[in-house]
C-alpha cells in the first residue's frame, strides 16, 4: 500500500507543530521509528496496511 506524499507532509507538519520527536511519534502511533524515518526521508512510500491505518488514526485524533 502506498502512502501519499500529502499524508506524509501532514504527519511531518503536525509533528512539528506538536514539537515531538520521531521517537515520540513512534510511541504514539505504534510505528517503528525506522519506518517513520524512511517515510520522512523519502526513501519509501510503501507501507503495510496496518501502518497506513495507524498514521491515519493518529492524524484523525490530533484534529
């Protein structure tokens, strides 16, 4: 499953607004910090369906 660049930008922006580290985001979402790092650095946009769901749920809770 591919994560859109819009979703990645939204997560990065919100992480910045909340002033939380990648490690804290990892704790809040349940996603490996290594996976988040790859997403943020543009090394991949392919994720498992569970990762996709966790990121979308985290974004929805923050709004």
